[in-house]
C-alpha cells in the first residue's frame, strides 16, 4: 500500500536566498488568511432540556441530536439545562449540563423545556431577549401535550411555562405528523405574526447504546417501560383486557419499569415486578430477566401522536415483541398484532417456543437498527433545513 503526499505549494528548490524565504512566508500567510476569510462560520447550537439528558425525550431529541450534528455536520453543540443573562451582554446564555458546565451564547437554541434564573418576568420573556440579540429559537415537541389526560384549560396548558414562549419561537421541530398538525391547528390562534414553519424530525434512537449489552433468553416474563403520569389509563385498561387473562392462564410474570410512588401498575397478574425508571444507557439492567416486550395501546387521543420509541427500545435489547395496537407507525413493527385477546394469546404462545423466539429476537434487533438509521437521517435533514430557512 502506498500513500500519496500532496504536492508542495512552494517548492523548496525555489528558495535560494533570505529574500526568497521571506517571500514564500509572506505568500503562505496570505494564502492562510484568504482561506480563513472564505471559511463559513461554524454554527453554534444548544439543545435546552428540562431534566436529565439521559432520560427519555431528552436523550432522543437533545443529547443524540447534539452528538450527531457535531459529528456529521461539524456544528459546535451543547446540551444545556439552565440559562439566563450575563452582565454586559444582551445575548441569552445557557449552561451545559453538569456541575462544571461551560456557559455559552449559541446562535441557535432548540428548547424542549426551560430552567432560567432571574425573576418570573425575565423567565417568561427570555425568548424576546434572544430575538433582540439576533438568536434563533426553535421549539421542540415530541408528544401531544394538549392530549394528556390531566390537561385542563385552567391548569395543564402551561404548568411548566412552555406556552409562555413556544408560540414566539421562530420554528418548530416535532416528532410526528400528528404533533405537527396539532401545533399548526393551535398556532392559527396563537401566532401573533405569520405562521411558523413546523418540520417533522423523528427521534434519534440509539439501539447500540441502549441494547448492545442486553442478552435476553426465552422465558415466561413479559415487560415494558411505562409512564403512567396523566396519559395512560386507557392503556392500563387494555392491559387488563388483553394481557391479564393470558398471563393468568400461562403463568406469566410482568416487569413494569418506570414505577413511581402511588403509580404502580396494579395489573391482575400472577406476579408483577415493579422497578423504577433508569437512564437509558442502563435500561437493559431493568430488563435483565425479561424475555418478551409487551406493548398495548388503548383508545385515547394521546396515543395518536405516539412515536415508535417504545418498540425501538425493547427491540434494541433483543426482545421479541407483542405489540397490540393499530397505530400507523407500528404497522411494520415485527410482532404487531390486532388488539384482541386471541391475537395476543397466539403471539405469546408462539414466542414461548425457543426456536421461534430466537428468530423473532433477531428480527426485532434488525428492525431497531434499521429504523434508527432512517430516523437519524430524517432528523439531520429536518434540523439543517429549518435552521437554514430561519437564518435566511
């Protein structure tokens, strides 16, 4: 194997006197200065999160996108969990996550939630300060917050301050077409000026980081990661109807990851194992004894906006799926069945056969890697397109 070296810009043979050397150095300096002036400025972009960056949406829609755009597009990126003003500067500054996080004033802020210091008036007007300083603000949303079960016109719309600023954002990144349509519908009444661009940017999944350490085996333990706060009573009813009877008949256990005080699953099963939430890179530890990923979607408007995140997480860990749902995004999920007791029972019975289980486990993992790559490509395209559009 041979390596070709680039040609010399200034041949050594042409340097005979000190004057020649000075001329070559001066020309080299001029060339470097010209290249520096011609180089476009590097985009600085910060994702602003409201909780730990290794949890849920913060991982898929902040930490992963920040890493991908830095690597693939050369941006200077950060994931930040607080922000405010600095004396002597009009720019909105944000601080990277961690005890010694760097403070920066990015050109673009992609905000999922906010944690700003200062008085309440400044916290509600931070986006106005950003706009006055020439910064771009993008609102990010990965579910239909207006369809949460505990939503009420008096309290739920703005209990986290999101709607104090989101309708002033320059543009939106959302996870699905359903969320896009909801934002466009409400935005007609809320946007003070012209409509804002709303682009679909799927979650940036990480099947390697989440599932590579998982080595499941055939067995009789079902499991899933559920979030029960204000949005899943319809799902729980469906679990009672579709899963409890067959679990009782076949002596199956169920692992519920995501248990919180006062929000246990309470399924009428032979054995329910409650485990707390964990950061996503350690999720596989909570599923160490699970053999089958069990997903059920009840009939509720909130479920219409769901992504395929739940299926990707379980499949990334090599768990064959029983996905009892009619959700369009689950149409091609391996293991999707009609939400009927017979369909669920037959799928579980098939997966209790070790040979069939291994085949379906391989299919699940292969699908997770495939959908993750496709989603990453779409996210990168959407975020770059939106920022270019807003910058113009």
